[in-house]
C-alpha cells in the first residue's frame, strides 16, 4: 500500500473533473480533466517544493492537490472565453 495516496489523488482528480463536467453541461471531459490535472500538479508543488512543510509520506499533499484541481476548474469556468 505504498502508493495508495497517489492512487487516491488520481481518483480524486478524475472525480472532480467528472463532477465539473457534469455541472457545466458541456460534455468536455477531456478539457476538464486536463485543467484538473494541471491544477493538481500545482497543488502538489506548493506544499512539497515551495513551502516545504510536508513530504510525499504524509497525506496533506493529497488534500492540497485536490484543492488545486478544484480551484483551477473554478477559475477555468469563470474566466474562459464564451463565444
């Protein structure tokens, strides 16, 4: 169970992207997944590399990753161009 936290983060990002796609009603799961994955990577980078207050051995980075995914999807849906 060494990689359970990574699997939890991946499943969380998939779920957040799916919920965002369902709420938007645009059926663009690929775009939502891409935005959520980039946000999750940024959410991982902040506590591990920038602030350096956690490691990959703790579960806190998963929470930060999921918050980053949700925040990036929120920003994507707020600021994207609507033609």
